[in-house]
């Protein structure tokens, strides 16, 4: 006589699967929560300020990369005169 314990191996298998599901759910939840707490705040990408061609020519002249006649030529070409 079995006295109501007739599920046998199937019941043990179902109990193990359910226990594994519960443990897996807990592990997944801990990973999601810890990843959310450790993620750095998102920051926008730095933008490069736009420079006009005249600004670039002025900087090059100030650094000594071009001479005064070259700078004057660039300035007159950019101004359209």
C-alpha cells in the first residue's frame, strides 16, 4: 500500500523544477537590481564648437602658422571683397 504517496519520481522532478525556477528568478532579479544601481548616469557626448573659417585663419595667424600677407589674403577672400 502506498497511502497517498503515489506521485513518485514525477512529483520529485516537478519539485526540483519548481525550486530551480524560483532560485533562477531570484538570481535574475538580483542581477537586474544590481546592474541598475551600478550603471553610470548617461551624459551627452561632448560637442565640438563650430568655428568659422575666419576664426581658424585668426588662430593660425596668432600661432604664427601663416604670415600677415597670407592672413590678409584669406580675410579678403572670405569677406568677398
